[in-house]
């Protein structure tokens, strides 16, 4: 409850609901640029899902991840087993960051 209240007061409630990528963009909306973050400020309106490149790196107690996360338009329908699979998935989802 405290985290939700703080997020609402700090103006970041949608980050809890919608998720965000490693560059500060909230998925599912148009973002404003963040000073010092060159890949921030992207239009993620059509990219409503968060994709973690390595979901095994999620730390459940601190809710932090050392994995790169990207906003994508859809989730993978099959397991990504190679770099080529990952790059193909990124191209199909319009990911502009370097993967």
C-alpha cells in the first residue's frame, strides 16, 4: 500500500501498472525525453508489453532486474534459443534499441 501511495504522489503510478523499459520509457504511452538518457522519450503507444531479455535475473525481494527490458508490441510465441531468434523477434516488434 505504501509503494502505491508513494508512486501516486511522485507521479509514477503508471510505471507500476504499465511497466517500463531499461531506458525510462513507460510501455503503452508516449514518453517525454529524460535528460542524459538518449533512448528515452520514445512513443511506445503501440508497445504495451515489457520483454525481459533474461527473466531469470529478476530479484523478487527488491523488484530489480539486471536484465535489459524493452517495450514490445507482442510477447514471443515460442522460446528464443539464439541471438538470431532474439534479433528476429526484435525486428518484428519494431525494437529500435540495439539488441
